[in-house]
């Protein structure tokens, strides 16, 4: 995706296919064109410019007036929002469109959870950080970025919607407690829709998700055939009653290498196993998209 300037498009498209949106912010606003950062350190056009262009047809809201400030290329007169990629994910996830429950036949998340870390924690980490090369993690990129993040926080906290929850947390320990609460709350909401007498959930959203999942597997089938050895090792790791490995199973590849496709295939295998007698296992899939 990165080589084809599709980084932002991949992130926004993945949100369309997601049921849950979970957003995190510390003190950094994220990659953006603020402070006229339209060129990289080598003097080449910033990677965000072509990545935004790929999105214009499918996500026209990127040029809405409320996406200001903008950078306008003098030669082509093309307009680019200066908002950070992370904010664009927030905008597409729930600020620029209603949640999926509120629209028929729509796409996008059903539930939203936003987490903003307390500035005091980052100030504490800065005071303890002796390595200058590590200090950037705990402070805003510049004054413009700091102001933009504050505006985003205000927009998020002003939303009054039952399926959107906003949390502030003082440190990772507090975040862990908050995340446990929201996961329990989420599971309660999801399982309020119980299966029918035949054990099948027949709501439209389930059908749409299954169709999309099948479509992805069909599109990736040729690539998956070349990963047969990796897939077998992955299934052995997940399904074995006593796995030999105690650590995580890690797959590393270049962008577009098939990691998401293999995860989708594994999920499909789990759906098949779930219909078998005496199958009581529960699996949780987490995919980071940005």
C-alpha cells in the first residue's frame, strides 16, 4: 500500500469494514502537512500528498470546508487537507458519518471508543527521559499540531451518542482498567442480540460481514495458496490444545505481503470449527490499521 501511495486509502477503507473503532492519542497529533511540511527531509514531495490524491474520488469529504486548513499546490491547484492521518481516521470513523446502526445498508463502525492520555503523564516521562532521541514521543510536534489536537479532543468530547465512549487516562495502568471495562461493556452490547432457535444470528449486519469476508478470501485465494506452510504452522499454534510455543506467533512481510489475508483465512477456519460439537473456544482478533 505504501509503495502505491495507498496508505491513507487503506486505513479509511479498513474502517469501513470494521465493527469497532478504538482511537488513541498521547500528545502527538500525527503525520500531517501542518507548518507547511509539504516536502520530506530529502526535498521530495511529502508522502501524504499522493496518498491523499488516491482518496479524493472515494472519500470526497476530504475537501469539505471543515477539513481546513488546506495546502494548495500552485502548479496543479490541487487542495490537500493539513489534518493529520490519525485525525482523518477519527473523522471517517465517526465524526463525518453516523454510526452504522443509524443508517440502513451503511458501512463503518457500530461502536466507538476514544482514549486520550493525560498530558501530566507525558510531562513526567519527559522529565525522566535522559536520551534526547526518545523525547519526541512525549511532546507535540509543534504549536500548530498542539492546537489541532486540542480542537479534535473538543470535537470528540462534545459528541452525545450512546455508542460512542470517550476516556481520559492518566497512565497505562489506568488505561488497562478502562479498556477492560469497555471490552466487557462491548461484549454485553454485542450479545444482547441472541441467536435464534437454530443457533444462527440472522441480522443483516452479520450477513453483510460474512459476504465481505468471503469476498476477501476469494480475492486472496491465489496468494494464500503460496502460504500453505505458514498457514499450517499458524493453525497448529492456534488450535493445538498444548502449543509448544509460549510466546506470540509473529509474521513479518512487506506491505501487501498477505498478512491480513492469512488472518482472514484463519478466521474462516475458526468459523467452521465453531459449528462442530463440543467446540467452546473463544478467539479474539485484533488488527492495527494505522
